[in-house]
C-alpha cells in the first residue's frame, strides 16, 4: 500500500513554509520534508549510507528543496525485511520523486548521494532537469587505492568516516552536531566496511564511466581540502561532456556549510541558467500523427484512457504509455481477450532522443470478432498495487465469411486464406473400426483451433463399414505460413498410422497502398507493388546537426514525393521519407545517420531490400 501523509508547518525562524509527510517503501516508512519556495523543486540526497541529512536542511534557502530520511535515520523506520543495497537507495529516490509527482526537478547529491543520483540519472527518468554533484564518490576502486596509500603513509589506522565525511574547515561543528550524533555506524559499515579500506557492499563499484552517457546539464563541485583531492574529482568532469566544474578554495567536504554564501550563489545561478534555457527552447512539434493515419495503424496514448473503439479484423494498433522502467516503475498488461486480440510481440521501451523518460509500447492485432477490454496497471517493482490504471475497449463486428473447406483430396497441397477466415478440414472415418483422426502437427502462432472436432454422420450410415466425416475447425490469427498434419489410427495403439493427411496454409497479409518501414525492418526484404507508397520512419537523435540521409542517392526505382522532415510522436523524434515506387525490379535502399557534411563518417546505417513487382 502506498501511503502518503502530509502535514504543513510554518518555520518562523527562517520564514519558510515546509511540508512534511511520509511514504511507504518495502515495509519502511520514509519521511520527507519540502521547504516551499520559488523555482523547480530540488531533491537533495545526502552522504552516507547511515548518515542523517540534517546538515543539508539550510541548503539553497531561496529554492524549493526536498529532503528525505533513509531507513533507520531520523524519523524513517527500518522495519522492512529487505536487505539494504545501492539498488534500494535508487528505488527510494525514485519513489520520492514519483509519489510527490515531481514533473520537473533538479537533483543535488553529496558524497555517496552523488552516486545514487548518477545511477538514477542513467535510467533517464522523465523530468530530471540537471545534476549537481558535490564532492562526488563515483569510483570506489579508485578511492580504495587512495585509502590504501593513506593508510600506508600514516602510523595510525584512519577512520574512514572522519576521513571521507567528517572532514571540514571553519567553525561548522554546531551545524554537524545532530548529524554526527545520529550516524548509524552499523549501516555505514555495511557499505564501507570498518577497516581502513573499503570492504563493504560498495567495494568494486564504479559508475564514473556512465557520466559520458548523461546529456542533462551537470555541475560538479569540490572543496580544495576534500579527500581525495581536486585532481581526482576533476577526472569526473573530463568524462562528462555537459558538465561544469567549481572548486571552493576554503572548503573541504562541506562547501554548502563552509562557504554557504558562495555555494548558494554559484549553484543557484547554475539552476537558473538551466531553467531559462529550458523555457526558451522550442517545444517539440507533436502534430505528426499523419503517418500513422495514412498507414492504417492506430496509435493510442495516455489521453485515450477509457475510450471504446470499433476496429475491424486485421487492423494493427499500438498503445504507448509514459513509463520509467529503469527507475522501477512500469506498465503491466493485466487483461485482454486472446480470442479477439493478439499481442504481436513483447512490450518494448521507446526513449525520446532529447528529454528523459520514455514510453512502453504494446502492439496488438485484431484477429476475431467480439468485445475485448485491454487493461494495464502502472506499478513499482516493490509494490504490485497499481498506482494508476489504463483501459481501452475494442469492439469488432462479426463479419460473415465463407469458410475454406478442405477434404482429403487436398492432401499435400497449399491453400491461402485471409486473417480470421474459417477453415474446415473434413477427413473420412470408417465406422466400426475404432479408428479416428488426430492432429499431429500445427503452427499455433499462425492458426488456432476454434472449437473441438465434430463428426458429420449422414443418415442411414451403417454402424460398421460406413463412412462419416471428422471435421476440424481453424482460423488464421497471424500472417504467415502454417503446416497442419493429421494421422489416422486407433488412439490406444502405438502402431504407425494407417494413413496421414497434411496441408500448407498461408494466411495472406493484405496488400496496402502504403507500406511503413521502421527501424526494426533493418536488413529486411520487402515486397512492394508498382505505384505503391513507401514511408520510411527512422528514430532520430537530439542533435540538430545529425539526421538520416540517402547514402548513395535516390535509386531510379523510387520517387521522393516530399522533402524529408522531422516528426514528433509522443515526444520521440523521427526522420520521415515519402517514396513512391516507379519502376519494377530489385533495389537496395541504404540510409546513413550523421552529419550530411561528412557523409563518409556515418554514426549509423540502415538498409532494406525492395522487390517491386
């Protein structure tokens, strides 16, 4: 059960309104506090594990800030049965962001908190605007070597807590007093170990290489006197192409306390610049649903929750819903009627090229008449109770279709049917022999048996030596080729069958005037007709200097109908090409992704082979 309780207090000393409350996570009650102020909320992750974040409560007083206590610290309980791990702390951060419904926010991580922040950012959560990493600890092996060197250079065994955390300059003891008193040594030692080097759960952990994959603005801050030193922290900045770096020359581990005025000014300016750039950037053009409309593919999104639709057999459609599986939240398919709908593939995750977050995509095909609800639930990996739900109703009219009837004269032959067209196989049985037909092979992904087999017995059929028909009923549920095989014999005997029957059934895919090729069609062979439209829809990145372009020019078999353009569907950018087939023959269409100014150095390539009849 997700529980969020809120209490509003007015802290007169600092004249800041604060909201406090709690959420439940893995059986633990996690308390949070929000200092209400202007600007996007800033989620603050303190050092640790096992260290109270009380020392951070006055950070960035002019900004809206969110603080929370980890299990066993402050007001948060540690009643859960789950063993604490780095993954737990990532889930904890994710739960806070999600439960507080933070649509856009900044992250500030200090020490160990920076490691949690980077792990979380690598999942590309929606709404994360920037990262501020204060004296980050991202490479434990590198830190371990430095701790080992420090231990060898000193006669007394160092205390890691004092070296890595209680390292400060200036008169800030009073500000750290409560935090020091509340340190949970057991939790701290679980992760760091109690010796001079790292022997706990953090040993061997290195997330520093992930910095190069982050594209949001990053500010890295360090104190001149912080362990392990500016020269080691600046290595992180070299790994991050979007980062800025600041050294506070009168600080060690706590620049937010040791140089609070300068810290608040520099970090505040960074956050304002990030927000201003976001406000001034053009919004994505989300008008481009024409391609899906032209291709006959129905695309449903979050706005379609609760709708009822009429679709016909053979129609493909997709449901795309905002999701963040990397942070522990995802959609789960609860219900759909397999007699009416077919799930074409496992759900997949589609990620925008610029902003964080993405969409889980569920692709369906209508395979039969009837009423079907698609029900999905959005849950976290630590709680199966739905946070929200989604439903669409699909109504498919019954269409009277003449059945394709096959008898024993069709043995060894091939037949073609349309999707959902009834298929009857009638095989002769001699009465009084105890023999019957049974299915020995079928392709269940293409054909399904719609009901149990039946016997058709003509009037006046003798009980012995007469002929009746045993009928099997099928229909196509997917495009492709299936083979069905039957054997004739006595069910209780293990002897070879007296005779067999087999036929090849092709469920033919209808020819569309428009064919849409996507990223997943790379290296495929595609059959088209003359004068057919081909729409090429390839996912693009965030750089305006990079796009998809024809690698070897336009083949003579194709005509480019309009200039290529970028289209946004649910915030995902695509390069769109409209072609028309104008000459028969086989042609290879090759595309490159990168800068058209450097065509010989593509970042990616795409290739399809077209057979134009």
